[in-house]
DNA sequence: GGAGAATACATCGGTTACGAGGTATACGTG
DNA sequence: CACGTATACCTCGTAACCGATGTATTCTCC
C-alpha cells in the first residue's frame, strides 16, 4: 500500500523523500501515520528492485535531497499493480482508496472498469460482520448499540460506493466506446 | 487489532483456536484474511504474556483442541485496551470497527462515551485526502472521477457515522445519568 | 546570537505479518 | 478403500512495520 503510494506519486513527477512523505501523509496520514522509518526503507526496497532511481541534489532549503524518479520498469510496475491489484487491495478500504487515488494512471478505460468491477463484485457479495449461525444479522437485530453502529456505518458506505461505482462504470463504458 | 479480537471473543466464552479463527474471520475476514500463521503465533504471544491459558481437550471431531480461556489479567487487559485505545485504533476504520465490536465489554457507560468522543473529535477535524496547498479540495473540484469517488464515499461514511455517534452518545448520557 | 521549528535523511532493534509447507484425525461419497 | 473435505494445530523464513534515536542544515523570531 505504501509502495503503491510511492509509485503513484512519483508517476506524476520526481520528488525527494521529504516531499513524498508530505504527499502520502496528506493522502492517508490522518488515518494511518507515515513514519519515516517505514518510508525510507520502502524507498530503498523499490530502488533495489530497480523501480526508481535517485539523484542527489544540493538542498535548496536545508540538507541535500535525494530526488526520486521512476524508472521505465517502475512505471510499468505501477500500471501492473493498478491493473491487477491483490485481493486485499480490493477488499480493504484503506488499500482500495490507494488504488483509486492512482487508478487514473491506467490509460485504458476498460482496464479501469475491470478494476472497478472487481470491487463491485466484492460489495455485492452478501457479507456481514455478525452472524446467527450462517445467517447474516441485520443492524435492527442487534442489541449491542456499538455493533449496530458498525452495520449502520458499513451499510451507508456500501450504498454510497455502489451508487458511485455504477455511475462511474456507466460513464467509463461510454468513453471506452 | 488481531490481539484485540482474540481477547474480545474470549471475553465472552472460552474457545479453541480453530473456532476462534472462524469467529474472527466472520468479523473481519471478508476485508482482511486471517491466516493461521498469524493467528497461532498471536495466541502464543498472549499466552506468554499471561493473558490467556490453554487446556488441551480431546477433539470431539478431529485432532485434540486447545481450549483458550482469558486469565483475570487478560480480562483486565482487554478492558484497558478498550478504554484507552491507541490513536491508530481511533483513526483507522478497520481497527476502529474492532474496538466497536467489543466496546460493550466496558461496563461503565461513561468510559464507553469517552471512547466514542475520541472518534467524534477525529471525524470533526477538517481533513481531506486531497489538497490545493493547504486548502482541502471538495469532491466537485476534482477532475479525476476515481479521486472524486474517494471523497464521495468518505463523506457518506462520515455523515452516517456522525449521526450514529451523536445519537449513541446522547443515549449513553441518559444511561450514565 | 540563541532557541526552536522546519527541512532532509538515515539506522537499529524489536515486533508483527504471512505464504508455504507439514502433521494428524474424522467423516462422507462413490 | 481411496479421495476429498473439514477439523485442528504447528514451524520456518522472509518481509514489513515502526518507535527511538542520531545527524546536519537553514530559517524565523525574539
């Protein structure tokens, strides 16, 4: 997820680590902090894998910067990760939002639509958080107000997302002729 | 988060690992899988920390079971984790839902309300995913349909949760006299 | 000119996650 | 009686996470 965000931001423009961190923090930082001790090792991993290159520049404000640029392989890898996300990236909202944040980098509307359809299929599965045996329980059946909250919130999210997904898929189908 | 779920389920009744896994999978498995290779080491950690005890029972269906029971310290620890969740547990929806799933185990309505108020404070902060400099961008200002989706979905979630939070806080205040 | 904040990068060590693989029993079906 | 599936637990190795800590520069404000 972190790696996807790094690749996603660098796809637009080269950045140095510090600025990259600001951007990732703006995207997901309020939900999940971005410790430098997670970011810098991740950058190293991607560099080692040949997905990005670094160039040292004299710092314009402070210490020297390492400007990070995606290699051609890195650009391919981002598109690959966006076109074929792991199942976790589809089901986990945190990860899914990261995919969505960069999905525009896939140039083919049909490829974009295919990804949205995977999320649609996931949301359309009858899944709950609480069961009576095999039968999913509805919010109204729960005595516990906190568990009722979970279902209420999840249902509102799901509804909004389904509406958006169907609308967006329709307009992608128009674009993709 | 996994540890919280283990403690939470065992708080109600002793369970063996396999059944515990089923329960956790029902709660969060559709979003995030629960590999056995994560669960069993987690059980061991909690056992080593003195939070739970295991008793071997002849398996009623197959191999022998390890029935897990919370110790008194384990029960205290669950209540402590519920009463004083880490900030991550408040901001990350996955973690937050796990807290909510077991919040009823806090017996004091005022303690429950205090936790909900932390979430309320987080949701009331003006936070976005996308910025123009320092100014948060609204969904309507985004050209990218996918990023617009993120904001649309997040806004729907936030609205539903705020309504639920305020209602629930009001009724907790009644209960808590 | 001293303090504090922001910029900029990095390592270390402990913890957690998890895919791949292994072991064994019991039950139903053909 | 072989095969598949469900039950039930486990280890190993690699990767990833992240708090604490360290280093150095520049800018602002008093």
